[in-house]
């Protein structure tokens, strides 16, 4: 079998011209069999493809075609995480599915362009052969993002950064969503609260985040969620400077568990632990129960996102339409029409009060 494969690799392949001559048709007819099948009868197209397979013709050269048409036939998704993150994190998976659906509808491919958040290297952006970029939740001064803006292709931002002129954006109102969460908890009597948040900067910090760090956060989504909580609890007279905020650089359940442990070890009197993602909240729930706390009798735990695991855990959370965000981002990029002005789509969120939130215990 190895010799057969080697022979197949070394055999000289046919060309479009030689295939057309073999079939007695024009080169345009052969090209249409691959690129415009609707222009041929099913029988003729099948004869072209069968003969191409027999002669070893591999089809039109995609590189040459892209040079000729100046179209790559693919959308680039830029994200500041390892490639595996796109398939491991449930929010990223939902977003990726929505974007893929939009690409399928348009007949476009999808190229993932992951970049290291701790080392700005815009080379990957420069090398990506794509017709446009969807930028997924980047810090506001990332070099890779600015490299995207320098490419002469359309760009759509999902979530962050927000203040970018002439660029389409899809997102939610993170601030308003967290104001709603704070008001929900205030209504349950909670005043002694703690917060567990995702990374605020590309500079690693696994610990308490000062007010200055919160206010200068490079990740706008986290900054807006924190300011929403600050506003909502402030309406009830809670001094935000007294609210402990623990930050975790990695986004995982284990990071949520260690973050909750760190916060509760120093502030064991908090009655509600507000997490800025469901993944962190699920880890916090695990730690709370392992440390002997009853949820929600002893402590309330809340999340943000509305991932399937949160529903199974009956987690109180903010649900956002992540799959719809991905699809909307793809459609904005691929279905631009003749419009000259950028568009911003803010999708709705929903507060889901479930079993992990309850009245503040009397202590």
C-alpha cells in the first residue's frame, strides 16, 4: 500500500488544459464543473469530475484562484486565546457555532487566528488569507487588533473593544445586565457581597483587584460588568471600596474554585458571591459546598452567560444569546450590501433567578 501511495504522489497530474482536451470541451466548462456547477448539466459535470479523478487532476489551484479574484473565500476569527480554547470554553463554542452557521449560509470558510494575550505578535494577522475579520473580545489596545484594522478588509468586533470608528460591532449591554443582577441581590437583602471576575488585563493577576486596577481594566466587558455591579449596589448604599474583588487570569472552573477560596478565606462574612462568568461561578459553587457552606442558605452564588452547565446546576445567572452573537457577527461581515456606515447590534439579555440565590442569611 505504501508503494501505491508513493506512486500516486509522484505521478504527474493532469492540467485543466489537458483535461479539457481529453473531454473535448472548453477549459471554461471544466472550470465551471468546480466553481459554477449550476452552469452544467448534472451528467456533464459528473463526466468532468470522473475523468479528472481518473487522470489525476486535483481541481483548480486555490492559491492561483485567490490571486486572480483577490478573494480568499474565508473569514478570519481573531481571539486572544490558545486555539484549543475555542473548542473548550462553552461560550466560545456557542459563538463559534453561530459564526460557522453564517459562513455556511454564505459559502465561506472559517479560519481561526489565535494570538497569545501575553505576547503581542501581529504576524499571524498579516499572514492570514481572509476576506475579513471577526474580532472576538480583544483588549482595547492590543497590537493584533490594530494590525487587523490596517488590513484593507471589513472588520466586525464582538463585545470589545467598543470605541472603534467605522467598524461594525455586535454585543450586549454588560453594564445594564449587571445593574439588574445587583438589584436582584439587593432585593434579597444582600449587602455584604464579594465579586469573582475574569482577567482585567494581559498582565497576569491571580488575586485581589484594587479599585485602580478595576477602573483601568483593558478588557471593557469586565470593566463594564464591574461598574454595573458598583452602580446597582451603590443604589442600596453599599460602598464599593469595601467590596472584595478577586481576579482570575485563567477562565476555568478550577480558577473559580481557587478564587472563591481566596476571597472567602479573608471575607468569610459575605452573603453573596457574584461571578462575572458561569464557568467561574460553577467553580465557586464547588468550593462553597466542599467547604461546608449550604447554597443558598449560607451563601448565594451567581454567574453570567447562561451556558448549559449553568442550567443543570440551577445557577442564577444572566443569559446572553451567544450563538446569535456569532451568527450576527458573520452576517454583518458577509452581507454588507451597499451601506457605507458602520452598524452596532446590541442583543438582549435575561436575568434567570434560580436555586443558587436566596435571601441573605441573618448573621
